[in-house]
C-alpha cells in the first residue's frame, strides 16, 4: 500500500493510540487511507453506493479496531482493505450482479490542460467499462495493483491468497483486460 507519508511503524503507533480511544490518531489513519479505500471501492461498486460503503469501512474499522493485531502478520492497510473487500462483496450479494459503471470522477493530478483532462476522462471511462467486463477476481487484482499501487504481498494479504497465486491472477487479469480493451477498439 502506498504509505509515502507514514511508515509502517508510525501507522502501528497510531493504531495503538486509536485502540486506546485516541480519536485524533484514528483521524490520521482515516486521512491516510481514505483516498486509496475510496478509489478501491469506486472501481468496484455501484456509483450510488460508493460513499456509503466507504463510510461503512471506516465505521467498521473503528468498531473493530480492538480486534486488529499487527503481530498477526497482516499490515493495518491490508486489514482495512479486507474490510472494504468484504463490504463490496456484501453489496454484490445484496444487488445480485446489478452493476453500474461510475463515470463522474476525473483523475485531476495537477494537470489543468483541458485536452489532457478530456483524454483522461475518456481513458477512465473506457477503463471502467472494460473492468466491469472482467471477472471479479481479475478486476480486484487490477484495482489493487495498478490503481492503488499495492505490492503482490499486500494483495495476497487482502485476498487471502498466496503471493504466487496473485502473480498468476495478475497475469491472467492483464491478459483479459487487454483482450477486452482491444475488442472495444481502444487504441491508446
């Protein structure tokens, strides 16, 4: 998980403080993980449900923080993403495959050129459409690896799979995504 501003020891220290009831520490954890969790859910859930699921992730994390133990091997980030994964799966079960492709979020990373923004939007819409056509496991590994920047080890922790299986899944997912994009006429 990208943890550019806080290292794992700092995250663990914040978690221990939050476990002792320090809401400021949990606020820092929330600030750290909000964007990656939002991005993860955004690419996997119905547009109308994204905000609710994200809020539920952090409520569940707060309510169950006493259950997290860093000594169990999984990082805190993996633990939070596991909560997000479970809530997305629950949402799929609730809606039984109803899927809407969200198209209203522009990746505006310091770029203000309108042509660049338009191309980013088009690319994003095409990617979302292509991702919706993949198997859930393929979509999940692509979002974790290439959109959220997780390592294979971190993906393995979230998906509760072996790291070697993640690499195979990743290869198959990319192969399938390439096929779907090609069939859709994407040439970029």
